[in-house]
């Protein structure tokens, strides 16, 4: 316990900055931290195998880009989105931290976080195997929430923050449907008398830009969610129920 307190004091004295040597020493003291980070990598890989391809599905199916090129673009811009947007805002990560309460026994909280990751991974694999469209973000949120409830009961959920998930789901469905319908109608109207060859050339470029933008935004959103869980595991291992913000992608 004294060792954990010493590490926590160093963590705070450095204004929240987290150094690699701190991670190694803490992981040696609490191997569960290694397990959590491996599970975070696992759920990120499952998300990459299922969610990320959605961003490049159209450009590949319409042959605007070759599969290898599209995959490369998706990988690069997912990473750029994660790092770039995290420097601008960590709002998504803070919502992930704030929607649940892991206070109390931080050792038990680490185990609850492990269970959440395992649940999200197994559900993602199940949906992938049976071809069921699902969101790994919501699987992750549900898993983390379930872990918090198992640890602290309903007090483990912060309704004001959790409501943002509901708002996001409803708004995404309604806005996606309406904007999709609207843009199809606008494009049909504008391009009715357009030269087919010129229109195809223009829309090929537009699809490429859209694929890049979707990959960027996927990294900005989902990347922060997964990284926030990794940082939450680090914080819990130091005895802190929430990460200490630092304003950088390495420490949020």
C-alpha cells in the first residue's frame, strides 16, 4: 500500500505527466495493469476489424480505390484523427471517465474493468462471426457500465453523463437518415443533366475525401474511447478513480 501511495505522490508531483518508467514499475507491482492494456489492444483490434472498414467500404466497392490503398489510408487517418483531435479536445474521453464511478476499492475496480473488456471483445467476435452489425463503442460503454454497477451498484452510473450516449444514438439515427435522404435528392437534382464521365470523375474524388474524413473521425471518436479505458486502468492502478488530465494524447 505504501508503494502505491509513493507512486501516486510522484504521479501528482509531476502535474499528471505519466512516464514510461512509472508504468513499468507500477505494472510490476500490479500485473493486472498489463492484462488491462492487453485487453484494450484486443478490443481495439476487434473494432478495427469490424468498425473501421465501414469508412472505406464505399470506395472499395465502387472501385474508387484499391483495397490495399484504402486500408492504408484508413490506418493512417484513424491514427491522425486520434492524435490530432485529442490535442484539440478530450471531451469524448472525459465522458467515458465521467459516466461511471469506480471509486472505492481500486483493486476490485481493475478486475471489473478487465471483465468489461472481456465482455466487449467476446460480443464483438460473436457479432463478427455471425455477420451482425454492431457498435464496439456501445459494447465498450455497456461493458464498462456493467463493471461499475457490479462494483458499486446503481451508484456506479452517473446519469447526467450516461445520457450523452442516448442523445448520441438517437441523434445519429435521425440525422443520418434525414441527411442521407436530403443529399441523395440534392445530388439527383443537381446532376440530372451533368456529363456522365465528368460526374464520375468528380464523385470518385469526393468519395476518396469522404473515406479519409470518415477514417479521421472514427479515430477521433473510437480511438479516444479505447485510449481513455487504458488511461483509466493506469489511474486505478495508482489508486486514483479517474485519470488526471494533462492535455496531451499520452495523458489525456
